[in-house]
C-alpha cells in the first residue's frame, strides 16, 4: 500500500507540475494576445479613420493642372505617412507570429 501511495503522490506531483507549466504558457499567450490586439486596434483605427477618410476626400484628381498637382501632392504625403507606419505593421505581424508559436 505504501508503494502505491508513493506512486500516486509522484503521479500527482508530476500532473501538478505539468498543469503549472500549461497555466504559465496560457498566461503568457494571453498577454501576447493582448499586446497584439492593442497594436492591431491602433493600426486598424488609423487605417479606417485616417486612410479611408483621406481616400474618400481625395478621390477626384480634378480637371485642371493645379487641382491635379494638389491631388498628387496629397497622395504623395499619404504615401509617406503609410511608409512611416511600416514599422508598426511589422510590429503587429511579429506580435501575431509570436502569439501563434
């Protein structure tokens, strides 16, 4: 009986350790998901708020040269803004990758 009790205690301890490891992993993944979600939401808000609004307001190039030049200038500025956001996109993608591992 004593051997069986010892065996059961070892088995219980092993299960507790495995459960603890799974709990820690789940907590870490939860934190990683929150980081991803926050960064994604920030980027998504910018895309839907700023970019969509910009495109809606600057969809017509116009029919005269000054209007076309302003259209070009506005779109070049937006392109620059988008390129400046590339590191944020990379961070979101990395956070998603980290979460999936």
